[in-house]
C-alpha cells in the first residue's frame, strides 16, 4: 500500500478528518474507475487510535508512475 494522505487525530476534529479522508478516498475510487482498476482492491482507508490514512495499491501507483502523460508524482 502506498499512503497518499494522512491525518493525525485531534480532539474535536474527528468528524472533519473523517470527512476529508472520505473525500480523498472517493477521489481515488473515481480515478480507479477512470483508468480501469477495481476501487475495492486498489483504494483503502485505515484508521488507528492516532491517525487516519488513505492509500492506493502499489499496482495503481506503478501504473501512474510508468504510463505516459502529464501525471505528476503526488
């Protein structure tokens, strides 16, 4: 898994952080659909006591790194 976004949990901000993480996750799920990847297998959201992370699969990451185009490393 390649982590593309991370938030440290802070008191009183859990709802805002979850909303932001959900938006980033949705973005990457839409990207998966656009390029022919299964979102369920290539995008994940992980939550611990201290942080929330959004990640993409190594396969999806490699696809963006190696395919031609104007994609830039995030």
